[in-house]
C-alpha cells in the first residue's frame, strides 16, 4: 500500500500538514491500493485508485472525464440521483460492490445492462476496467 499526493509527495497519513519556513501547506494524500483501466472515448489509460472512495471520485481526481460537456452542468455531484456518471464495466465486476437499491432502481428504469454502474455508487477493491460515457 502506498500513499501519493497529486504533487508526487510520498507520505504515510492523510491530511498531513507540511510546514515550510513561514508558510503552511495542507496536503491531502490519496491511498493507492488498486488500479482502474479506463477507456475514455477510445483513449485508454490506467489510473491509481483508492478503495476507500467511490469510483467517480477516483476518476475525477485522476483527470478522467466522467461526464459529457452538458452533463457537467446537470449532474447531481455524486449523490446517486441523476444517473449521469454511468460507466460500463468491461472487466473486474467481481471487484465491485453490489448495486445499491437506489442505483439498481435508477439503472433498471433506464434499461441499462447489468454491467452498467453509477460511478458515484461504486466502490472497488481490486483492478477493474471500465468505459466512460456508455450509450444505453
Ligand atoms: S453523479 Fe449523479 S448519479 Fe452519480
């Protein structure tokens, strides 16, 4: 298990205060314990992921566009209400939590296949592969 900050700083705890001479810098560290292979509109890359936070947050913190341009303005901010953070799971479904009842209701209402998940309701505990912005 390793911890990294966006600046590349290595540490051992979250929320470490780093003081330099006269200024104080608060850094939030992200635990990296698995990875996600992302196919974002044909651009495939692997990103580190923290199993303590949801998939949406892992994607956004690693610069992955979860939403289309219009959806960026209309999404619910990760509350599981809009259904716009859909991802298609292409591998590693067994490394994800089960759909929550609310997620299941919303995705069934949209007619989504069982491999479609709401990134904001999905926790991962192992490597997974996904496609962003899938068509339903
Ligand atoms: S961000 Fe709205 S359902 Fe995930």
